[in-house]
């Protein structure tokens, strides 16, 4: 598996060279540049495209990609509007456009747009599997470093002065530790442990579709270790639940699945109260594992919601508070939850824009996933983002999980209607 054109070469060498970029502290700087380059490259291709362009070289932008482009542009509209509301000035608008929109929200449209280029999904999967193989070396190194007491943070990249979005994204970590204990948590090339749980889930489902059995297992095992080693509760739940949910969604029209759902509904009705109690106990037990973290997150959400309602309901505040009060361990108000964060920073307009993009994308991919393997993978990428939207600000981590966004863009290109013969040729990923 080798790259065949410029866009594939960029994707291949970036993914397989992730640890080099990580050691340079350059991921948060280089990934947005790559996203904007791909956006410009797509525009160039479209500009040069004529009626004489061969069909195999033509670029088309599907509805799903246009949806994300339009909805993410609305985020820039909210940034301009809320900065004008709070009279922050032109200089601050420019800085926020670069740091908030250009390095986060825009990437959620640019990388799906890049999926419209001639990039094979198999190449992304193989590059991810190679990165996972590299991680199998760094994982024991991280644990050994934690056991012998080496510093968890090695250094901060000088690129921090250029990035200006916080030191965490430019800090090279060997490992992390669980607050209140000495337990080691994996960071690898992520800025914090839960972020690695998100990446591990994205990589797990990308590796799942690799056509080579050896590489597929290497990628899946390494990704699962990433999720487990990150000790992310949401990561572990996603890794277990998303394959089950995806399998149910893409087989919902089959008689066997419908009969199973009917029987399940019957038992749910008979034992509903016991099931509710079990789920509540599971939730309480899950939150009790890190009671202080759960408490901080709940307070952050309440504070973000209250300040959105009372201070900036339409356009939001524009950006997260740099530092919250002691009550929330100085965590920024609007962090640790995408939806409360969007309400706080982009207001109800931004909330509706993101909800629209995710909802319509889900419907689009769900329909296509009934008969298309690539769309099935794209659907899992979206489900991971939906799951993690309740525990992370997913826009801030787009520079890390961009291969998943690119896979979504590739999936959007797939046709909804397939003939029965074509459908039979498709390789089911989850069935």
C-alpha cells in the first residue's frame, strides 16, 4: 500500500510521522496548515475542472460536505457577532478567527472537504495501523517512565509562542497520572488522557476496515490498549457500545433484527423498572470511580448553561474563560462538554449549526451504510464524535482525529442507491 498522488502522500507521511511531529510539539501547528492546504487544493482542482476532465479525475462535493462547510462558517459568524456584542475590537476578532475558528471549527469542515480528493480509505487505514504499531513501542516506554519516576512533561515546544492557544497542545508528555493517586495514564501523542481515548476509538474503527488481517489486528489491539491505558470511562464505553449500535443500525431492516428488537422490547416492558435501576446503579458506579472529576464536570456544565442564559443567549461569549474558579479546580467555563461549551461560546446559533450538521450527517450516513462499507465506517466516526461530545470539546481536538473527519468526507461521496449486484460486492464491516 503506497500513496499514488500528492494528497495521499501528505496523508500517509503525516499519519506515519505523527510521533516525529509530537516530539517536535508541532501537531497543533501543522495539522491546521494541512487542513487549509487541502481546502485550497480542492478549490484549485474545482477551478481547473472542465467538461474535458476525465470522469475519474473529476471532483464533486456531496451534500454532507457542503452541510459541514456551511454550518462551520456559521461558527465564524457567531465569533464576529459575539465579539462585536462585547466590543472586543477588530484585533481580537482576527485573533479569535485564527485561533478559535481556523484551528478548530474550520477543521471539522476542511478535512471532510479533503475527503472529496482522490484519497483511498484503505490508505488511511493502513497508515493508522502503522502508527498503531509504533504506539506498541511507546506504550511500554510510557509505563516504565511512570514507574521509575521520570518527569511526566518533558518540555514545551517553542511553537507554543506561535500557536498561542495554551501550553497543553504543545507540551511533550511521557505519561500522565491519575489525580489523587500515582496510577499512570497514557497520553502518547495526545495532550491529555481522555483525548487519547477519543483517538483510540477513531483509530480502532479505521483499523477495523484494513483489508490485511495482520495489520487489522495490530491496529485494533493497539487502539484498544490506547483506550484502556487512557483510563477514559467514556472511551471504554464507546469502544464497547459503538460496534453494537452500528451493527443494529445497519441491520435494522432485516427480519431477524426486527424480531430481536420486538422480543427485546417485550422483556424491557416486563423488567423495565429493574433495568432502569441497573442502569442508574451503573451510572452511579461509573461516576463514583472519579467522583471529584464528575462533580467538577457537572458544576462546569451548570455554570456554562447559566451564564449562556443570562449573558449571551444568541451569539455566546466567543471563547472559553481562561480560568474558572476554585470550585471547578480552575477549569475554564465551557470546557469538558461540547454542547454546553458551544452554548457558552457560540450561543444558540452555534448550537443549532452543530446540531444540524451532526443530525443530517447521521441520517445521510445511516441511509448509505445500509449497503456501503465505507459509509459504515463513516457512521462509526460520527458516532464516536457524538459519544465524546458529552465529555470533551471535540472541536478543540479536531487536529488529532482528522483522519476520522476525512473518512467521513469520503463516506459522504458514496451513492445512496446501489444495485443488488453492487451491494453484494460491498464488504460488510460490522455484519
